[in-house]
C-alpha cells in the first residue's frame, strides 16, 4: 500500500515542479526589474528607475512599434489565408486536397532558418527591398499553418446541416457564410488571430534575415542590447510586457464570466 500512496503523489508533485520550472525565470525577471543597481543577480535595493529608462529608450520604443505593426498586419493576413484554406479543405472536394493541406502546414516541420534563408534569397533575386513588406511576408509564412489548423479543427466540427438549412431558406453562399459559418467560427478565428500575433511579435529567426534599416523588431533590438551588457532595463521591459499579457487575460476572463452569468 505504501508504494501506491507514494505514486498517488507523483502527479501533483510533478505538476508543481513543472510550474516552478516554467514560471521561476519570470519571477526572477520581474524581481530584478526593481533592482536599484545594474546587476541582474545581486539585489542592491528597490527602485523604479529602470522602468523610466526603458520607457525613454528610443531603440526599444522603435522596436516595439515595428513589432506591433508587423504583428497586427501579419496576423490579419495569416488568419485570412488560414481561414480560407481551412474552409476550402473542410467544405470542398478538389483534386490534391491532401497535398494542399500538407503544403500549408509544411512550415511547421521545416527548420525556420531554412525558411528565412529561402525568403532572403527570394527577396534578393527579385530585388525587393528589405523592410516591412519582407518582415510581414516572413511572419505570415510561419503563422499560416497555426491559423489553418485551428480553424480547420473548428470547421470540421460544424454541422453541415446548418448550411443546408440556411440554403433551403433562400440564403446564397455569401449569406450562409456571413450569417451561419462565420459566427460559429468566430471564436476559433479570434484564437488564431491572437496566436498569430503572438508568434509574429516573438519571432527572431525570420526577423533576423529579412528586417531592413529602420524596421528592426523588438526581439532583435533586445538581442543587440544584450551584446553591450545585460541590465535591469531589459527586465523592466519584460515586466511591462508580462503585465500587458496578464491584463489581457483578466479582461478575457471577466468577459467570459459576465457572459456565463448573463446566460444563466
């Protein structure tokens, strides 16, 4: 009986260990964002100076602006492409459908550095200047598979009789999509949009190869700053980004709780 009791603690203990492993670095990052000294390993007192320096840093602000613009635009484009491809695969029959699905999801299994080099070679060969266009194209390339898989899973779970019922009531193809399919897929589409935005905002490899002068994203800007020495300014920036994410989660949860209470 004792071995059985020991095994019963295995799952909760490993769960706690897993959470500690995941969140301990974030706790350390947030803690030393308030450090008065330049060290990120030795506590020298409480201070908010690093937050002011991070907010006033021109390089960080420029990188944040570039990352935000590219993340929004690439997420919108990738979600539109992924949604269209998913609906085509789920609702239509055409030759080579399995091959098409494989090609759409191929960036998931290909090394990202291979995609980045290929995209860079293509831009040089076509003479396209590096900048926002190449950044957005690269981020769309790696984001489309995620939006495709998310929307395809949701579309596969829809009842096809709903479309048939709407068509029987006189709705054309556009009306069926706008009034039946789109509202049902909207949660999946929004999830895909948010995931694509996060992937784009966090991307480093693609951005390293296809970013141009004046379009340096935040991850590359942070990496360049690390070469001159790690300071709590980076911790302060990371803390602010974590706070924004927590705020977004709380807003979503409050919206969900309000919806549940209203439905009751």
